[in-house]
């Protein structure tokens, strides 16, 4: 997002938790920290106290903080750091706009309001509605669900305070907007701006080719990439795999496994569990697949959809995420998230490779998800 704003000369100050420029020795300690720098922000004013951030994380480890207590402590720490820097900002003739992300913005917005600044909340997920969905999934599949727990009441209390202090709230999908409306957030505050995405250069010339028919020696290759948990639709997917046990279909799971893998699928020759993969390595998984399966029950957007489209990979998804798939054109939207619905959709792909080829040929990343266009939409929010 900072780069999208830079496209329109609208970024005044970026405050983040950790940031190092090229040549800083701290970049040698962490590849992730080093990768945060981007040349397009080289001239931007950026404040990211990396040393203080690393010290906080070390203290948290020593105190054995984890889970929600750590999440909330980190959010409070960041706001303290940001407030110290914001107090040094000298406003010009026009009141600044302070944009902060959900769950770490309440104190920042309170400060901005006292200063007469405008406030914009970037809502990263569908909020309490999503938690209720996951709670229902957890209750229905307690053995599969892992160690998921609800957020403390204080977490949602601070979020509601953020919403009250925000002049505008930006969500990334219609699904997130509807979820916030259910929580009583005023409709006139909400704006929809999708996530921005840039295709990897190696995907630009890629063209996908399907066999005339799938077989045991050349099965239909289905990719699931992301957090392997109940919210992402894993429970009905696992049941669908059982329904398709006699079909020439291979399932590959890439991402952190946050469920208890059923014994009958742990060493199943039809299922490959690849575990987490660094982002630069995911291109090969998209490249090798025939269809991307994203049966999510709730996502603020689901950036993996754009990643799949960059590699011209047709998508099977739901309506509970960002609007990327045009049903019957570059993929398909499941009518319901059930094992039977998933299995039937995959059988249709299995029977008709031409259908997959047509969807692949029409796949791609729309310009509306580019930095310039997304930045333009953000500028409308600030006006």
C-alpha cells in the first residue's frame, strides 16, 4: 500500500515496526527483515525502529508469551512506538490523514482526533463475524480443528473503539463489508478497495497446456496453498478427497498445517503434504497444478487467488472472499461448501480438460489490482 500511495505522491510518512535500508548490518541477521525494503520507497520518509522491534520480540520469548496475549502486547507496543513518532509531525495547512490497520490503531486514532486529523482504518479481515464462523466450524469438528481459541473480549472492544474513531473504514471485499454491516458499522463509513498485486516476471510469458484426458499416470493436479485450517475449508475438502478416492486426482497441500491430519489421509498416495513454503518458491507449485482450490469459509480477500491467476491457473472458490473469479470464465464459485459440491466440481474438471484450458486461457491479473489503480482507489477514500 505505501508503494501504491507513492504512485500518486500521497505518502507523507510510513511508520512500521521494523525497517532497514541496504547496507544496514541488521539486514544480515534476518532475510525477512532485509526483504522489507523496496527501492521504490528509497526516497520516502520511513520510520521503523528495527532494534526496538527485535528487543520486544526477545523479551516476549523470554517471558514465554504466546497466543493472544502476545498479539495484543505487540499491538500495544507498536502503537506506543508510532505515537512517539507521530507527536513529532508538523501538520501543514491541510489536516493530515492517518491510516492505520485494524487491531493496532485505537490509540493512534484517538491521538489524531485530538489533533483534528482525519482517520482511515484498514480492516484486514471480516472481524467478529469471521470468529463466529470459525467457532462454529471448531464445534462441528473438534478433533480436526487444532488449538484455535477465541480472541479476548478486550480485543474486540478495542476494535469497536477503532471503528468509532475512524472517519472511513476500508475493506478488501464485499464479503468483509457485509460482515462489518452485521456488526453495526455504519454503511457510509465503509469503502471497498482490493489488495494490490504485481505478477512475478517469470509468470508473464507462461502458458498452461492440459492433456486431452487425465489418467493414473497423468492425474488432475489440485493445489491448496495457504493456512491449512478449518476457516479455509479444509474439513469439507478432506471429506471430498475420500469421495474421490477412485478418481485420478492428486491433491497437494502447501502451507502451515494447523489441523490434526486424519490418519487415513496422512500417508495417502493421493495426497501430498508439502508444509510451509517461502513466497518466492510458491510459483513452482502454481506452475505444476491444474486447478487451484480455495474453498474458504471467510477471507478478507485471499491474495492467493491473484497469485494463481498470475500463473493462469483456474480457481475453484467461494463467495466469502475477494471478487477475483468470474464464474464459468476464469474459474468457478462453489454453490455451497460441502464435500459433495467440491467433489462434483472436481469431477467436472476431470471429465472435461477443455473446460480447464478455456478457463486458463482467460485467466490473468486484472489491471484493477495493480499498484496504480489500487492507489487511485485509496486516493478516493482520502478525498
